[in-house]
């Protein structure tokens, strides 16, 4: 199915193997600019897109400009029905030269409608989640423009490795021991 998003862009379904290289190239181009540390390879995407929980026809979407250049990519992860609200987790990237238009909002709109469709089919309420690191100003701005609000924060923790790791100290009565199978602990 092809849909017109703006006069100069066409949204379409993922076509399989023939799209892998261009998707990979777009993701890596955006990674280089945004410093997201995604670093995709063809084999990584092939494996990710072959997940049995991914509807490649409806949960992957590509946007091309009038010249056929890939300028937008959206991927939804919609967990299988477990009786809870239908959650869609959106991952998207927009070519740096296409970021001044409405493409990113079109991607969020596509994702929103897709999650609503799945939720209607399941008879469940829906939620759309997006992800952006604190330094991903463009992605955060797009999500906020589309009324997504922060609900969870993550912290990256680090320690210098040029110093020895101190011996752990445990509260009185606690010990650390190796249990290869965990069976011994299950009996206590």
C-alpha cells in the first residue's frame, strides 16, 4: 500500500531484502550525525526484521522523496496480546536533509494509527511509546510535538577501569558464593 504523506514524499511498506541496504545506510547516516551509537549492519537488521513478532508489512514503514531516496524509516514493536493495553514502541529515523518538513510527524501519525488498529482488533486501549536520549534534541522535539511526555528516565553508569575493582563489602550475615546451577540456593 502506498500513501501520500506530503506532496514530495511517498510512504510505503518494507519490501524485504531489496530494502535492507538503504535502510541500513539511513540508520547509520543518522547515527553518525546524532551520535546515537546504533551502528547497524545488514545482518543485524535482517535478523531483527525476521522476528516472528514483527509484521513486516505493517510494522515497518519507509518514506522516499520524489527521486526514490530513502529519507524516513519507522519501526513499531507491538508485543503479542497478553490482555493488557496494546503498547507500540516506535523507533524512527529521518534523513538530516528531510528534518525541516513534516515527515517525522507523519511517521508518528502512522505509528499512532497502526497501534490504534491493533488495539481495536484486540478490543484494548492503546499507548504509543517513543525513545530519545537526553542529547537527541531532534527526536525529543518530534515526540513532544506529538504529545508524548517523558514517563521514564534511564541512567548510564560507569566506572574507570584503570583502577582495581574494590573487594565487595556486604552487610553482616550476607556472603557471596558461586552457585553454578542455583539449586543449592533454592533449597535454603
